[in-house]
C-alpha cells in the first residue's frame, strides 16, 4: 500500500504558490521604490499601524496577476488530471488572491498593535508564534480565495499554507539580505 501523496499534489502546491511569490516580491519592490506614494496612507493607523496602507490593497492584486499568468502557463506544461488555475481568468484570480493576501494580514496587525508591538517589528512575547503567523497569514488568506474559486483538496490547502509560510520566510530573509526589506521577519 502506497501512502505517499501523488506527485501532482506537490506540483499543484508549487503552482498555487507562484502567484503569491511573484506578487509579494513585486509588492516589496514597489514599496522600496515608493511607487504610488500618494496611496501610502494607513487604512487605520490605530488598529493596524502605518504599514497597512491603501497602496498595498491596490498593488497586491495587480502584482499577483502576472504570477497567476505565469502559474497558468506552467500548469499547461504538467500533465495534471484536472487543471486548476487555468479554469478561471487570470485577472479574477489575481484580484482575489491579492485582496486575500492583504485582508488576512489585518487581524495579525490588529493583535500586535493591541500588544504594543510597533509596525514592522516582532513581538518579544510569543516571538516565534508571531514570526510564523507573520508568514502564514497571507498564505491562509490566499488559500481562502483559492478555495472560493477552485476545487482544491484540503490536503493541497494545508500543504500550500505550510509551503507558502516557509517560502515567505525564505524570501523575506533574502530580501532583507539584499537591502529591500528593513528586517528579516
């Protein structure tokens, strides 16, 4: 009896993560280059801090869209039983993924502001919990958006959240090392 997951599940996990990776990197570049600075207005300073801005809600859906297009092109290269990403328009997936990414970060920011943690910082209390949550929240939000539109198995959802969290952490540390991010977490 073979209890391992089919290889196509791992391919799906990677493909579902591509738009989030591309969107996150393009967003960080836009922030670093101060693109659309007139939208750099906090959504609600007291609740979420100064780093959760209208610019993020505008840029993330647009920045995620090219990642969706790339993932859709890559999906056609693999022999999957049922394609997922190509079943919906790229613009719709990009819009919902970008919004899911941003919306899912708000509860974490809200809790951290209540604990007195400054924007862009990690809590000293429950440090590793918040480090992991800071990486996982956006993956969770994107998987909710995917689940609304696509027939994704629960195992794929869980694996994509775990994979997305690890990749998010690796990318953040890498962007920190090349000077695009102010801190690694």
